[in-house]
C-alpha cells in the first residue's frame, strides 16, 4: 500500500503573518510531496509496502538510507502540519501542562528549552517534544530523523515538532531562525499536541 500525501488541514495563508502562504505552498506541495513520492519508490515491491509509516520507522536501521530520509520526511511533515493551526488553544492545558510543569518546571521553561533545541540544531533538522512513558523530554534530530527511529539518541513518541530546515522559513525569515522559531509558538495547535500526549 502506497503512502498518500494528505492535503493541508487549512489554507496556505492560514498561518499568516507567522508563516507565509508561499512557504507553506512550496513546503507542502513540493518538499513534502517529494518525500511521499520518493518513499513510495523506495518501498515499492518490498515487504515495507504493507507496513504503516510508524512500523517502518521503528526499525529504520534495517532499511536503506532512501527509506530513512524519505520515510522520516513523510512522517515528520504529517505531524508538523497537524501541530499547527490558525485556531486552537494558545497554551497547553490539563494533563499536558501538568506533565510539562513536572518535567521542566513551567511552560516558560519548556519554551526556552524547546527554543534552544531548535536553535542549536546544526544545519538541517528538527526539535521535538517527546513522550517517554508518562513523562516529557526535549530533543533534536538531524535531517529527517525523529524519535520513533531505533537509531535516535532520544527515543519516544513525538508530540510536537518544529522543522528547522531552511526551506521551512527562508523565504520570510532568511537566516533569522530565532525569529521563525519564536513565530512558531503563535501557531502551535495545543489541542492536537494534547491528543498526541494522551495517545
């Protein structure tokens, strides 16, 4: 069964002024589409065709690099679009907030640590909020790796991720990654993050 590129859950301009419509269109229709197409090509005719993307990723070290790169890119972007929204609660609440407080001391401390992970990821990659059992940790990964992968330094279930590849922000923010990461906090869909945390 081939993987399928889903449509964005909102319009290209829905996240303005924080993330511009042109970036969203190119990011989804070109970059994400390429990951989907290349993953399909890499798994065609193999046993991986019948597996979910999560199943593929958890045993990624056994697969070719094309599956790792494109499978990660496909999964990561699926999550990325869904953890952003023009609506939704603006800050975490309930059990998610309690776990954040337990792990980081406060929402503000979480925000600072997550921002640091995003800004100190050298080159291209992602910063993550990761569920490990009932607790939360922050990590970052290179390229299109993620915490589901068996080769990740920090393993767990990603509940929030920010893409810090330059294609995610360069049209609007150029080399100002800090401005982009700061803007990202204005479009996080905490309702979706909370659902992922509940599992």
